[in-house]
C-alpha cells in the first residue's frame, strides 16, 4: 500500500515543554485523514513539522515520498496549505487573490486562466470575481482560501482548522468540496476540534496534549466504545471522552 504521509516517533520539545510526544501514523493516498483534538493539543505543530517549517526534536517522516529533514523544498512543491487564520489579502478582489497565488506557484498565464475558471466553478464563486475579499462572508472566504491553496494541483492538502468561525451550513458546503478533492485523488490531512466534522473522515487520530491516544475509522471507534459497555449509541464526543478517561489523562 502506498502512503502519502508517514511519520514515526514524532516528538517536538520547546525547552522543557513537550508539544508533541512520540506520535506515529500513516496516511493512505487519496484519503481524508482527520486529526482531532482540543486547542493546544499539538495538531498545528505536527503540520508544521510535516511541511518542513520546523524540525522534530526526535523522529522521522516522509511526505509525498520525500524526507522532511532533507527535502523541505520538494515537499512544499507537492502540498497545499490552508491555515486556521484567514490568510488571503482582504483588499484584493477574488480574482486578484487567485492571480497572486498562481504567480507564487509559477503558473503560466494560460494555465492560470484555466485553473481560475475551475476554482471559481468548484467554489461557486462565479460572478464574484471582482468582489473585494473583505466583503465576502466567512464561508465564501474559506472557499476562496481553499481555491488558492489548490491552484497548483497539489498531491497533498493540509487544512488546519479550516472551518473555524463559519456557520454550520458553510461548514457543510466546505466539506463537500473536500470530498470532491479526495475523490479526485488528493490526500487531505485536516485538523479540527469539531467532533461532527470528524465523522466525514476516513481515518481519525485523537490527539490530546501532544499524545496520540488512538487511530482508527469513526465506526470502529464507536464500536470500541460500545464494547466498552456504553449502551447508548455513542457520538465521537462520547468516544473521545471515553478514551481520554480510559487512558487516565484527565
């Protein structure tokens, strides 16, 4: 089986503080992998290490077949990234933001025009090309940010809490776009603290204060909790609380 992401014993220390503690997992090509946990659990730190922006204190990893410790530039050619904070230029139009990111990734004029049309259609932004980005709603901004992150056709997409601050309907539409990308072969690693969003992932890793507690499919996790004698139909929130208590971490 081919993996898009492989990490082994990832550990990151900042002085005496351990932000990520001995984390290992693999992400299959084309799957939606959810990294679930409360704020401050180390999710963003893992992504930054995978992108080669910071080095692990211990451990090793590969992204798109490249070693994170040696091939950071090659990795960044293969990935797209959308941060938890809105990262586009508010004073530019929708089209100008797409033009800017297309230029950053070195797209030719012909290819850029093709990709803009595809993204505007995918994100349902057709007719809003000349709209100043600051005038868009939160949901539209998130779709535009996603479009900018995939304008160069990345193999792997890192989404760091991409739906923070948007309404439930906008979140649902955003996840529809994620599914489409996955169906087209893009591997997606998405971090979130919304339990309901994790239901949409093929595989979930629960991380809690730097520790990876469990890694499995949503259905298998729920079955595990039922076998653990919770008689009602559990939600993923029930699963998370059950596992955290079982591990003795709270």
